[in-house]
C-alpha cells in the first residue's frame, strides 16, 4: 500500500493567531520532543495534535472519547439501577419463601 504524503493528507487550510506565550510554549514543546525522539518535529504537527486532543475531549461532538464515555456511563448507571431493583425483588422473594418454610 502506498504511503500518503502529509501534503495529500492535510488538504484543509486554516489560519490561527497565537499569543507570544503560546508560540514560546510550542517551541519549547517542539524542542523537548525533538530531543526525546531524535527527529525534527514541526510546530504544525504539535498544533494538529492539540486540535485532535481537544476534539476528542468534547462531549457534545458525536464519536469523541468524552461522548462515548458519557454514553457508556449513562448505560452503566441504568444497568446499576436495574440490578438494584432486581436485587430488592430477589431479597423480598427469598424472605417470603423463608417465612413460608418456617411457618
């Protein structure tokens, strides 16, 4: 399978203005990662990573990690409530059976 070039992968363009502090932090992060990985890292790659991380954390964006986690949490809570209700019914049933067998 042919590997796609970044220029083929990233076809959408957006201009973003950053503060000097944000740029300083990006340069610092780029430098740390370059030392750690031993290869050149572009600031645009860091910005793409940050955007991907941000999008994955949005609970109102379908398919994001947070939306999936929230959906699972709601389902687990519903199952927990059902298990609790069934446990209460089972306890009552066992109590009635025990009373009948004793008396």
